[in-house]
C-alpha cells in the first residue's frame, strides 16, 4: 500500500479507518510505503504530529531519488505539474500497490493510466 499526503494527514488526525488499515497491513505483513514527497507535504513538525510519527514507524519511506526523472517525464507526458503525485503513482504502479487516501483521485488515475497501471486501486479520502 502507498500512502499519499491525505492518508498521512488522516492518520495524524486519528482517523480510525486509516489506523485500522495501517495496523491491518502490519498484521498481514504488507509493506506500507510513504513517498518522501508526500511526507514533505504533510510534515509541519512539532509535538502536534506525534500521531504521524507513530504511524511512520509502521511504514517504509520510498525515496524520491528512485523516481525523480520518471516523475518529471510522467508530468510532461500527462500535462500535469505535481511531481509528488507522479511519484506516488510511480511508486504504486511499480509495486502493484493500492494508493490510500489521495485527495485528487482523478489526477492520480490519469497518471496511473498513462503508466498502464489501470489495475492499481485508489482509495479516495
């Protein structure tokens, strides 16, 4: 599963459904990936993000370095400009993973279709 910034924000806000999904992944030995760009979008620092810190302990960070060139090319190919969304799409497409809680499922779907990853499931916020 790949978490977008919306999922991280929901976890920070103690959303029970998001926490249940995250803990279910851990219990089922399913990798939960967080693209570092999505983390940057959600991270503001300080004690108020203690829930997010706890959630991140259950996740693996996905490097932007691994997708930077491809994210830029994907934006160019689709006429979009958000390289973080492109990195989320690439991370999910390469692993056949579900994307959890994106705030813009239509844009993500466009990116995934361009990658030929129409089977990647998107769970909207």
